[in-house]
């Protein structure tokens, strides 16, 4: 609900779980007065602004004002939302209020993915409020730069967040160089004076160690995370949260921001004086400049602000539901995904048609529904040194082409899926020989290789059209039900061969706009194909790509124990069913660890389930055991796809965040079922104190059965479940409870 008091110059965005209050001060500056628990249907809130007076005799007032659209000058020293260099050579940009407007619905963002009205199986959640968008216009009277700020409360089944974005328009007579154009800035008051300072939480990692949770105290100064890699990256994720030290999974205030974008980004927290903390998120200002000619506009990516008054659990529920129901239009969004077997760890580059068909036959007999041919099927691709760009089948390995192979795989009893890496080009490829300048590069400077490959320049329309063309041909040529869209290196010379010098620093963002155009075109033209994104594992696991491809390969590390941290961390923001997650063979190919099948199955089942091993070298007995787990995965997949996910015990060492370092547990639940999985990474002696976990979301007076025992909801939630692990490393307990009628 948007409540406005023009007299008091106050805007109250009232959601079901939060209020966000904006105010225009006497000098026309837009202030962010409040972002916390809902305040009820009122606009009588002007007193909130009295909290922001500057008592210091040295600082200018702007230093301490909660500026919603901070810019350079006037005594503001934090992270600007907008910074633009004007014709006078200065970067002074003073944005003051012009007007507001409320529009029904939520306009899409030009060229960029964004949230939309909730859509559950094609229907709106019936109690969700219809969307309304508040648009506030600010402008810099000297340069003529106009900033149109958009705010929409987006809701799915009662869980809501605030979507924010901005359009900058040059209404002045001279070009403006945008050097900072964040998507959102928000304030957390009282950074220390209540005796509890703030802590910052984000997802840090590396290849094969993606999205580990970092939680650390926030001191005075600027805490900044970013990616300059032209991808959201393995190293950081476009997400940042602030909380009190006492916040847990179920308790305490959490303020968080995520960005719906897949390229270089920055997120920062600026604490000028331990009184307020400013949270900001948007495009990376180090890697992106944008020259805005008179009359032109620039649209920022969308940020999603989520406040939780009940800890990280509620924050994650909100992100999960908004991403599941308000992002993307894939027909697969609300469909159970086929259980797949991927050829990569089974055969790497030694794959051929006969192996595929044999694997598909065996897979079908075990209940697997989709066979995916990974890398190695095209051009002269026998290792990673060639052929990216030559997207025609290698007829020595696949004599009947992709069409013939797909037919044989279908006949064997499974759907057929294919790996592609469309954004890349190998120097040793026909494509590169034909178009040596189609890659990103900086003039005559060295073109740095990564995994022996270069990146196509997707800022160029003809390159976008080429990808759309070959993908359309490929998908039309055969019965292909699934695409794994990979991207195996980051940008090193993110510049274009066709761009004039003044626009070169736009290339990274223009690339992303090009990529979104390509993805939008292809996924709309082939709505029945399931797309999974990938980037050297989970190097581009972000909401921008999830808008087109409803799942992403979470990591190249398929070891179940390693995956505990990766998937637990990813779940902070992203729905579990969006994580591609496979059972692989033991010893594991990345870390050489041997892990029981039950644990490997439980971890893989906690995402979009699949397998990644050679079925043909398994014994009959092993296949039978595996088939039983495939059956379980089918039994649980709807609950895992639609249910609420809760983290019960953290695998991370951070003592402020977890109860134990040798226990990881989580659960999926809906109104009538609860699936709990607990993992103990290292074996302990039999007389060690047993672990106990406390299931959540049970109905107090309902009864639940695991098939053997019956439990009263309130008793189970209160007393918890004692876990009995097998005496082995990386042991696992799985408990499935169903609500029963006790009479
Ligand atoms: C990347 C992916 C892997 C696999 C290989 C193929 O590393 O993350 O899953 O597809 O590429 O080259």
C-alpha cells in the first residue's frame, strides 16, 4: 500500500512485513526516514525526521542526513547513488524533488530483467495486494539531469520486499558522464547507540567454493564488496545484509539488498559516525561509465530490498518466494524438473554417440528422465583448446548428428539435453578465423586467454544476432528438451572493437544488455525447453539469470560435504530448487573424498536433482541402490520445489552464526509434510553427546508420523529430534514426517 501525505511531504510504503518512509525536507532533498517493522496505515510520521539533526559544529548537515538519492557535493562524503561529470568538469550533482506519481502495476525495466506480479501456476496469489508503483522525480537544476526513482512493493503469498530502480535522463544541453549510478540506497538508523553495533553478512567464495557465508562486525568506515569480472562471480554475490549481533535464523532485525543483475556490481555499507549505516547496491562504478547525451536515458538494474523482523529465516523465505513467483516467465518455474544424468564427470571429452545411447538406456531403466550431453560434441572439440563458436556436431563422434542422437536417446527412454557455451570463442575455431574482431578486446593490447578462450563481444548487435541464429537453428533441428548454458571465464579486456573511445567504459553493461536480449529472445521462442545456467560451476548464480533460466549449476565441486556449505550459503538468497545439484561418483573427482551414497543423495535431492557419473561402470547392485534414491528424489521433489526451506544448523565455523561446527541441518516443509536432513561431517565416538535439531513450522496441536513414531507438533518443536548418525564420516539422517489424523 502506498500512503501519501502531500502536506507533510511524506510517502509511506506499507508492506505486510515492513514500512519504508520517505520525506522531502525543506531544501527539497529526499530522505529515507524509516525501514523496519510495519507502522500501520498512517502518514502521521513527520516526527521521524526530527531524529536527523546534525549536532556537530564541524560537519555539514548532509553528512548525517539519510539521503535517499545521495550525490556529490554539499558535504556528503558517502557512496553516491548518482555521480555525473557535467560540462563544467565538476561532478557536483544535487538532486532535489520535482514531483511524484503513482501508477498501477509495475512497468518492466527496459532491456533488463525485473520482478513482476506474483504468479503461482499462472495464477496470482489471491490475497496479494495488486502492484502499485510510486515514481518520484528529482533533478539537478544546474546540469538538467533528471532521476526518476521507482518503488514497488512486490508480494508473493504475504511475503514482500521493495523493488527499486532508477532512470536517469539528460534534460540538459550538454553531455553528462555518469560515473556512479547505483540502484538503491537505504538507511539503517541507530547503527550503535542501542549498544548493539551492526554486523554485515555476504556470500564470498571462489571456484568450487562458492557462496560461503561471511558474517563480520561493521565498524566506522566503508565496507564494500564487488565484482569487476563482467559476471556476478564466484568471489562475491550481488547481495548484502546487515543485522544485529543477536540476530539468528529466527530472531532479530535483518536489512538486506539483492541485485537483479549478472554483471559487475558493487554493494557497500557506509557508516560515517556509528549513528547511521547506509546500505547501497548497484552497478560497479569502477568498471562502468556512461556518456549520456542530451535527451538520452539510462536505466539501472533493479534492486530488491528485504527487511525481516524475524531473523535470516524470514529473509530467505521472502527472497525465495519472490524469486520463485515474481521473477521470470519460464514454463518450468512451477514444474517438477526432470531428473537428469549429465555426461561430464562420466566421460569428460571422451564422449561419443554410442556411450550416450548406452547411458540413456541404463538411465531410463533406473528412472532417470533426461540425458544431458555436456562438452565435447561439436567442431573439433577433444579438449578445451578449440572449437567454441563452431556449433555443429562432430560427425566422427556423433555420426547421426544431434538430430539422430536425440532420436536415439528419446528411443532409449529419456529426454535429451545439450551443453553449449554461446558467449565464448576459441582462437582455434572457424568462427574466430572468420571474425577475429568479434571478441572483447582493447585495441592492440594482448587478448588474455582464460581456459584457452576469448569472450564474444555481446555489446555488438551482429554478435547477439549470430548467437540467436545458431541457437534457434540448433533448438529447431532436433528434439532438445534442456540446455545447459555455460560461460567459463571472466572478462579481462572488457572493451569493444567497434566502440568510440568516449563509450568504451560502457562495454561491460552493454554486454549484459546484449546477453539479456539474447536470452529473452531464445527462451521466449522455446518456452518448453528447460534452461540451466552455469559459469565454471556457480560463477553467475544471480537473480538476473534466474529470470530467464530457472536453475543454475551451483558448483563444479560435486563433493557432498563441500556442497553442504555451498548450498547452505546459496540458500540465504536463492531457492533450493534453483540449484543444480548432482550425485557424483566416489572417490569424488574434485577432493578425492569417499562419501556414503545416502549423504550424496540427500545433498543432491536438496536442489534440482541429477546424477553426474558413469552408470555403465556401476554394478547391478549399485544401480539398484541408486535407483531407490532416484525414486525418493521423485517422491520429495514437489515438496523441495514448493515448500518452505529452513536452515536448522550451520556448517560454517562462525560462532556468532552457528550452534555447532560438526552439524549441518535443514528442512523443507509445507502444511502437511516435513523433510528434515541432518549431516555430521566428521565421525565421533559413540559416547559423544548426541545432536538435537528443532524442526520448525509444525502445527502445535497436529500430529505427525514418520511411519514408526507419532509426534505432537508442539512436543517435537519443543524437545527437538535426537539424531542418531551412522558411525562414519559425512553421515546423514533423513526424517520425513507427514501430518496425520490421530482419531
Ligand atoms: C564448466 C562446467 C562443467 C562442465 C564443463 C565443460 O566447467 O561448470 O559442469 O560443463 O564446463 O567444459
